C-alpha cells in the first residue's frame, strides 16, 4: 500500500483552475497494520501559477519548492517508478488522488494511477463514530502519536497518516475505498477548505465581529468557545486564542479572508492546538495591536408610540 500526501497551490488568482502540486510525500507499507518499509519525497518547482494562494504562501517549506530543480513531470515519473507495481493508494481525505490525476492530465503524462483509493480519514471517523472530517493533527494526538514534525510537510503528513491508519483493521480499510471526485470546472475563486466559507461580508470588520467567525469548537471535548480579540499576522491571517471552557486546553483560532471573482468577501476559520508552528505564528501576531471584537447582533429599533 502507498500512503501519500500532497502540498499544492490552488491557483486562486489564475484562470487555470488547477491545484498545482508542490510536494509529493509517501510511505510504503506491506500489509494493514504493518510497518513503513520505504519512503518517497519530492519538492517540485511551480511552473503553472505565478502567484501563491494564502495557504500555499504559509507552507513551511516554501523555499524548498521554489529552489527545487524538479518539475512535475520529472517528479511524477520518479514517484511512479518508486511505487513499482503497487497501485493500492491511501490518503487522509478526498482531495489528493484527484489533484494527482488533475496534474497528470494537465501535463498529458503517461502512467497508470488507480481508479480508487482508501480514505483513512473516513475510516477513522467511522471507527470513532463521529465526523469523517477529523483533522490529521487531532487524530494523531488522539492516538498518542508523538508530536515530532510540523504539519503541512507532505512526507511528515504521510507518516502521520499511516501512524493513525495502521490502527485500523483490513476490514475497516476495505470499507473506506472511494473513487476520486471530479476535476474542478471553470474559474472557482474560493479554494477548498475543511470548513465551509462564511459570508459574504461587506468588509473585514464585519467578518471579524461575526459570531460564527469568532466561534471555535474544541476538537477534544466539543465545547463551544469564542475569541474576544484578533491579531493580524504578517502571513495574511488573523489569529485568536482561547482556553477551552470544557477541558481547559489552549487552542488557536485562525481566520482567513478571501474575495471571490465578484469581489465579495468570505471568511474561513480553523482551530489548532497552541503548540509548535501555530503557537509561534500566534505569538508573532500578538506582538501587534489587538483588534477587540464586538457583538454583531443588530439592535432592534424601538418603535415610537404613536400619539393618540
């Protein structure tokens, strides 16, 4: 089995609607529950999209992509050669094989990719009897996997994916076999995110004060929390911080804003543990001036009593 992960640039500002792959990371395992026997890693120099989406610009290994001598055709050929005859692929979530097929089609490259894959995110959520959109970071913490590598490195995420996935049985893996989704069509302005985009908003101030955008649900106990202030980060995100009202754990709420092709403003939020790179991002942003939140509820106008 090939467990792989990708990092890509969504091409937010480009009429070519393609998730241009920047890194392929993969590990090879021999059987369900078995150890990792080999690994693959390729940093890919971008050739298609000239501008980076905010998510791509925040990737920790950005300089390694930009300085790489490999283009996608060379990296793809090396990846297939490394896979050998193994065409059982597994990923965390439903986007990676679609993106790989999409890039293969764009460059018109030969190569036999599987028509299905094992969605380890789906299988893990079913076993826990909860959401099938659990983050890999949360799942790794839940399973007691040591927090060694920063997220959003494709090889590290592939390792974490299998450290979680190896706890699943062969039957559970077989029940999570899926087909890749269709390629995106047309020029879609908003990139895919785990949480739905909220909006549209008239301006950033409305988004920052929106109760939905200020909300952070604890991944551990499910308690509802809200931040009362934001900090602007130099990486283009807004950061908030809260201690969970249910379990007391410290979390960071990150808010991203984006305008679609009709110039409407949308917002997307994500909750992270207050550790590692995310904690450093928050602390760097918190050196600036806070942006206090205020209620976004509109006050009802009192009707004036009519004179009798």
